[in-house]
C-alpha cells in the first residue's frame, strides 16, 4: 500500500527503510507477496465483479428459458415432471423447482447419462421450453474460475492462499502507509496528481488502498468460508462451539450421527451444508411431489425453493431456498414415506457465527441490499484491480535494469525474527500461509543464499 515495489533501498519515507529495520522487514514481505499474488488477486477481482451481477446476466442470457406467457391454471407438478420423464425416458429426475411467478417456468433437475442438466417446463401445458446443461452455465464457469481456477482442489487451495495473503498485504500495507512524519493530507489521504509519474502511481496505490481497506477486508473475510481448508475449519469451529446450528434444528429428536452432510445431496445455504442428513423411516409408497409442496408451503418456506429427491430407500426429500435475504433461508429434510419434517433449519436456528457468515456471504455476493450492494462490490473490485496494477507499474518503473529489485534484508536480525513471528501467527490463522512461509524460507536458505547470481538478481 505504498511504494513497496521500489527497486531502491529506501521506502516511501525517504531513508526510513534504512533507519527503521522493522519498516524494511515489513516492506520486504509486502513486496514479495504483492509480486507473487498480483495476477491471482486481479483474476479474483475480475471474476468477482462479474459474479456480482449474476441475476441480471442470467435473466438476460436465459430469458427464453425462464419466462413464458402466463396462463390461467397450472398443471399438477407431478404431470409437469411426467412430461420431462417422457422426454428423457432414460434420465433420473433429481430435483424440482416449482414456478414461483405467473410468468416463470418450472425447473426440473435431470441426470441423463453423464449429463447433469436443468429442463425448463411450461407449467400450464407441460411443454418443454428448453434444457441447460450445468457445465454450460456461464455464471457456473465464472464461479468455478473464481473459486477453484477451474482446476479443482489444487485451484481451490491457490485461491485460498491468494485470499489469505491479500489479507496480510492489507495489514502490512496499512503499516507502510501510516503517516509517521508526514503532516500533509496530500500523499496520505489525498493523491498528489501533479508531482510526476512515480508519485502519481505511489499515491494511486497507497491512498486508494487506504480508503478501500475496510471494504477489501470485508470482501476477503466473507469469501473465506467457501475455501477448502480454512472454510472447513470455520465450519468445525461453528459446530464445536454451538455457533453453527443447535440440536433443536431436528424436529424428530437428537442430531443424527450421519456421515452424510446435506451439501452432498442438495444445493443448500452455507449454514446448512454440514447439517447431517437423517434417514427416512421404512415404507413402501413415496410421497407425491404435491404432498411435499404442501408441506413446504405449510412450513412457510420462502418462494423459489427447490425440492431435491430422495437418494435410495432411506433418503429424504430436501427442500431448500437461498433468497437474497439470509433471514429467509430454509433447509428441510422430509421423510419420503410419512411426510414427517425430520429437520427444519432456518436463519433463526443458526448460531451467532453462522448468522454472521450467512449475512457476510450475502454481502459478498452482492444481493443483501440489492443494486447498491452490487455497486459497492463492483467499486471495491475495480479499486482492488487499480491497487494491484499501480503497484506493479510502480515496481517496474523503479526496479534496476536486469534485476528484480527487492527491498534489502534488514541488518537487525533479531527484529526480523520478531516480524517473522508476527507472520507465523498470521500463518496459524491462515494454514496455507504457514505452509507457503516455510516453503519460502527453505527456498531462501537452500537456493537463493547459495547461488550468488540469483541473490544479485533479486536484490
């Protein structure tokens, strides 16, 4: 958040990087993290900015699938599903989303061979309006790129690592920005636009980062619950401290000792992903879809919900909905034979941590308070891109020819160890950061220090 990317040995405070070893040490860590993770941070900001407008984008892209001319009376849901089954005789019906507006289609989830797709049905005449394979959804691709770089688990870990280091960049950047001796607001709170290109890029980087620091921190922290390692730890913490969901979320008795979390059988709100799936009682005749809809409506489930069908003889119907407001979220498990509501989890049932994270996710995705939420998120993403690009340009303009131009290692090694201890604490909070720090130390000790050419190029 300052001209940390300089190839000079002095920092933004003139000679203070020489006089202040702590400043130099923080500057060096900030420099390396900025250089390494700049491309990933920009990618996350770009894809995140696009994903903010998922509702508007999908409404336009798939308008022919979503909307039909309103009729007088809709067909029975079982007849709509039968129409899909007739059109896809070898397919398995996995879910059903009733039409929630007079001019909206119903959506039927289907697995047809190795394809998973959504079939859109006109609820008035049973006509198939169209189909959309899951892997072809544009926003699904953006989400995968944003969350796992479209390369699965390895990508998820890289994204988590970049997000964690972005948080450390923010913290170290605040320290570097802090006005120790400067009295003027210019260069601290107001960018200096007429002091040359170097000063311009420095101020664009530092001042913009300061003003957006709270929003950037919120964006990072609200995204971490989705990450693989840290997200799992957060979920475990919520469960262990009873801040996730209480036992009374299960209407039929104590929490089941199920090894199957709800996220493996249905798309549900974050706070219900680890909810254990109960078993249906023994029976022979499965409930009709009309009976499941009646139970959902009697339970006041928010419109727009999806019903996931039971898997196996002990499976359950799962009714779930994730509206714009987390307060309207719901996840119900219903016995497929007798219609008992085995689990009913609402926002009111969430623990403190689960409530906070659910609201945070809604803010992160840009739908908690409508268009204004989206615009604030877009402003933050664009600002983050400007911060990263200005930092890279600043480094490129200042670095010596043919060298990386990293800040020099401070001579006060005791102080450096203290700074490293602080970073280790951050690494404990962010597990992947700890692993990356150990890797960096080993690389520095066994490679960089032992090869003078590499050492000279870095410096």
